């Protein structure tokens, strides 16, 4: 690394642009000392459906949808064409004091699709942001300022979040995250949050089951809210799957309990569906899977709904925060001090809105959710074949998300020594065989584009099985 040049003339002559990259690019979520020896860069030139294609023309299966963003496949022509059409008319306009058709239509369509509960006023306003973390910041600030505008005493200044949760990398989002790897160094900068026990089914006692553990976690949340009565302005959670926390999954009964508890305590419920929205877990939004008050599946409606990642089909950065009318009305005043004075330069960008609208059109024309359910069934069968390995402690699934938890001899109490880098070895094995299988620690997961076909699923399963065997055989 120390011998890398920054001389443009020399770099321009370099045959391998991976070398040029390491001279000038600082990569995200990466210990750069691992490049290039331990974790060589994968030089991607283009995409085609579920495939990424490298500089040598080699096809690599994108099993994680490029950080969970890509829904319908790389270079999806309908979304690409929608962006091109928009670029020929309007590429960007300030959304403060101006509007444009794409921002209006996208807001209308998202509100029409948003989760609803009988007897509860629907989500009625859309605020645009640039990315998922920014969307979470918007939601947190809205919830906090709503109570500030009311002038309640004592002041509600705290948030409740879940242990092992993750909501992004900006300071507000980090404050309500509970993964030490990302949080601990910035802890002195963060606002105060209270963390409730996770409903994560992996933590269930023997014989308890996912629903039983979720109920216990909800009971613990009830006690926590009682202990902090009058201090909390909002609760934030990822419905059904704590993605960055290791694809840990919980029973949807927890969502019903949380919704009811937020109502009892008069606090806002923020649903972070940035990763799980738009069909990932089997329904358009994961909130829809919560049971009803009297049984069946009725879904819950959050007060604030954060969307990003798959919102544009994976083509462009965009986030939205859907809010209730009650929350919106709390900012209407003669004074600008009570307005929501939050902005991003590319708020409601026309190109991103065009991509999002095209993605929603694909959901309508292709019956994506029905196809996803069929694909998820095939993933279940293939995961069952992989899951018999002796070093797999758990195989879990929510729709088109499958995770394999690796531990020594399948013992949940016997995690592999982190120094062994089992997940990294699995990753290297898989990339060499044409599958981008980026781990979360020692957890491997599938979250492929929705266009993945049978042959690609077979490849994914075969390579995953081989990667697990190779990574654990010498551990």
C-alpha cells in the first residue's frame, strides 16, 4: 500500500485499474489494509440481470443485490429508459419553492401503496431525502421536533431502539443503532437512546419458539416504556429482519405489540423498511405481516415509514419518509422556527423519481410479489440442502432473504474465533467460483435480485455449500 503512486501520468498507463483504484479511492465499510492481498478488489464493468460482469468478461452472481438495493436486475431496460427520458427534459430542480411531476406522482403512488390499518388515519405526506441514513435522520428529527413544537414538559428527548439494530451511519442514525463495530468510536457524539431487548428468534430459549420470544421481548419493552414514561418521543425498528445485525429475524407478533405499546404511551413508531421494503420479505412492506387484534394477518401502520435502497430499483440514491397528517400538522405555524427546516441538495431529484416510478410500474406489470413467493419457495428447498452442514447453527428465511449462521459444530454457544475470519474465507472461495457472497461476520446470506432464475439459484446453492465447507474445514 505504501508504494502506491498518485502520479496521474503513471496511473493512466496502469493496465489494472484495481491498482489505480487503491491509489486514490477510500472504500466504504472496509479496512483498507486488507486490500489488495487479503481481499482483492472485484473489477466490475457492467451488469446484466442478476449478473455482474468483470473487466475480463467473467460473470459473477450478485447474491446480495449490491448492498440490498437492486430489485429487478442490473441494467433493467425499462428503468434505464425512464431515466434517459427524464434526463432529456429535467435533471434537477430545487424542491424548496418548486415542484415537478415526478415528485408529485411518486408521493401519490407511495401513499396509495403504504401499509394501512382500519380505523387509523393513513400516512398522508412524503418528505424526500437522498439515502437511507438521511431518511432515518429526517424521521428522528420530525418525531423529536413535533414534541418540541408542542412545548410538552418534561421534554421528550429520548428514542427507543432495539438491541442489535442498525439504521445507518450518520450521527442520528448511529445513535439508534446497537452494533458496537459501527457505534462505539462515535459514542461521545451521539444523542441518547434506550435499547430494548431484541425479539430476534435466534435468541429464543429451547422450546420457546420465535413467537414466544417475541412476546417476552415485547413484555420487556413494555416495562422499559413504563420506566421512561414521558421521556420518549419515538421508537424505531426494522420490521421482521435486523439486516446489518446478521439477518436476524423475528416473529411478526412483535410488530403488533409494538404498535399497541406506542399508542398507549403516545409515542411515534418509526418503521425502517429501507432494506426490507418493496417485496424483500414476501409482502410489499414488512409491516403488512403483523397479526390483527383478533387474529389473522392485518398489518400495522407506522407513524413514520422510511424507504430507500430498492425504492429506485437500485439505480439511483433516493429516500422517502412517509408521515401521518397529525405529525405534519404539528409543524404548521406562523413562525418559521416551528417549520421542518431540513433539506438535501438533491431532495426529490427528478432522475431518481423517474427510476422509482419505473420500478413501481414493474411491480404492477410483472406481478413481482407473486413471482417472488415462488422464488422464495425454491430458495427454501435449496437452503435446506445447504443447511445440513455440521457447522451451520441456524438457517432462517423471510421471503427472499435467507441466512446461514456458522458456528463450530452447529453449537450456538461456540462461535468461531473471529481471528479465523471464517466469513472472509467463504467470501473468497465464492468469488473465485462466480458468486459475490459478502458475509456479515460469520453469517452468509442470500438476498438476490428478483430476476434470479433456476440455474442461478442452483449455482448460488452449490457455491454456498462449497464455501462453507472450505471456510470451516480448517477452522
